[in-house]
C-alpha cells in the first residue's frame, strides 16, 4: 500500500485480480504449470499458526506434534472424523515416544517448565481424543486451540538468542530481537497484535519504537477501502512518516522479507525482482489481520510509520501465490479483536497503543 494522501487501492485491486486471471489463462493454455502457481489446498490462514511456524527452531518431534494438530483444521470443514482421529493419534504417539527428543532443544534452566508444558499438552490431547470420538466439533476446536497455544509456548522456549546479524547499514534503526505484543485501544474496541522480530527485526523494531513514543496515540485511520485495507500512521501536517527528533530526518525503513528456507531476510528488493517467483515468504498475507508496512510504489525502502491491516480475501491472497507477498513487509498478525478490526473505518482512531510484552527485546 502506498504512503501519502492518495489511494491506490482501486489500481492495486485491478492489478491483483488481473495477475491472478493471467496466471489462470496461461495455466489453462498450457503455458505455465498450474501446480507451481496456484495455491495448495492447505494454505495456512491462521495468523497464530503462521507465527508458530515462523519461530527459528529445529526440532522435528515438536514440529511433527504441531503439524498433526494444525492439520485438523483442514479436515473440520468436511467433517472428516477418521482423518482427524488419525491426526490426534499421531500427536499422542509423539508425546509418548519423543518427549526426550523434544526436551533436548530446551535450555537447562527451562527444562522443568517445559516438562510441565508437555504434561499439560498431553492432558489436552487426551481430552481432544475424547471430543473427536464424540464428534463434538465446537469442543474439538476449543481443545485443539488450547493444545496448540501450549505447543507455541514450548516452541518459543527453544529459541536461544537472536539467530543472525542485521546488516550494519540498518543499525541506525531500532531492532526487535524477538517478539512483542501490542495492545491497541480504538474507537471501536480493543485489538492485540504480535509483531515478529525474528522474521522482520528492523520493521518490527521501528514499529515498537514508535509505539513506545506514543506516535500512534490519537491517530486516525486514513484509509479503509472496499473491505481490503485499513491503513494508519500518516501524521498530521505535510510529512508522510516519522521524523527522528535526533537527526531531524525522515526515518526510512527498508523492505524486509524472509523467504522460507533462508536463515535471514532479504533487504531492499522484492521477491519478484530477486527472481524468486515460486517461493514463499515466512510471513504471508494469507491471514485476516496481517500487519504490513506501507511504502511508495517507487521505493522499496521508503516505509516509515504508515502500516496497514490486510483484511484477508482468500480468493485474492493465497499464500505465496499472489502479488502482495514479497512486495510488502508483513511483520505481524492480529491475535485478538478481529471482530473489532472489521468494524473500523476511516476517521476511527487508535486511542492508545502500548507494548504489553516483549519491550525488553527492543534494541535502540
């Protein structure tokens, strides 16, 4: 999304739809392999699931445990109870046979806490099995979510330190070396987001710094269009971003995209320009309430304070197969208050924004 006072959504929407239609045309004509360009059936649309998978860990048993429970959502719509039962059994087997392997990735100081978490996950999976046997869909959804939340905490305990060094040219911008939770109070209600510094440390660091400065307090949403985009961060006056009071200069934030399989983000270049058409970003637009940095069309490194919530439209934004992923930096997801997000319009306001967890991970 473009920074500044004019909207480009109508052009963007036409561009996006045309791009998808072009892909379909060439696929049907035999000019492009449809299997490499069209979305898979199991694209992840849950922001919290995306965040779990984005953690920089390398422990196969805990990922197998997570996979088995994440997979349940793919089968709930069709009420494929036999497959769901198999998923729960796979989780139970991992918990029964692989606890020691899971604990190998936990630092010594956190071993007792991790064992308690594993025991709680075991209890949740046992309860889930009973609910699946009874085909109690609402209870299955609740117990699955509870188990996955605990798995996410267990996986987070495996992360030790920050996994790479950000290029020195961006050392003048605050960095978030981990994750932070931001609580927004808006004129329509409360929204919480998690921003991911493991995947986008410069973008997330800049954002958390601005929240700490009170930059977004009492700021109005400037763009709420066609149920696709909700944008904010344009300060009063002629400026379109944050002016650092120390340098008196516009703080420009680079395009920052972590591609699946990479160990650190790419900077200053879109995935398209890098020739990585068929790959996927770690943080895609495929979830309602994806939080991304706005920038001008012309400058990949022109972001500053303006950001937008993307109101997920599955027909237009399949993960890794759309014209947004890799062009804008996604740096977080709404984790609560999705219903509030859908009510906000231009001229509604963020009354206040506060870092409620992870403030100590900001390096300025």
